[in-house]
């Protein structure tokens, strides 16, 4: 009985160690998206349209345009038009209509996470 338990636990450990989240990033290079984020405990929503080279974001009655530079299929850098510090994004996992990503200012170690939903 103990051998079965040990074998079962080892098998379970082996299977979970091999798990890789799906990362089909090509679907999310361009399109229209929504994103929820939190500021001072208040959940806010923005929408953005991304092309191969630009991202146009709408939030709180503001439209912000930035250039997009793809590093590979799952990582890109967004540089705001007002020349503020660029932001590095890394897509961590995908579903058919959303992706989970990590982001942070280029050159800084502090990272945040979010989920974007493709609307078109």
C-alpha cells in the first residue's frame, strides 16, 4: 500500500513539474483589447488597440498613443509618445481570448501582472 502511495505521489509531482502554460502569443500582437487595473483600491478599465507598431489606449477620457517594439512573439516594449520611461511587457500565458502578462518600467525590477481580453 505504501509503495502505491509513493508511486502515485512521484507520478503527480512529475506531471505537475512538466506542466507549461499555453503561450500562443501571435494571436495577441494586434487587435482590440480591454484591461482592468487597480489604482488606490479602485478597479478601473481601459481599452486599447494595438497594431504591429502602435498602441492607442483609452482610459478616463484620455487617449494615449505609444510606439510598440516587439522583442519576440511574447515580449514587447511600449514607449509613450511623451517620451516617459518605456514599459516592458511579457506575455506569460494565453487562452483563446485573453492573456496574462507581466509588466514594468524598463530598467526597474518592480513588476506588475494583469490580464488583457481580446475584443476584436
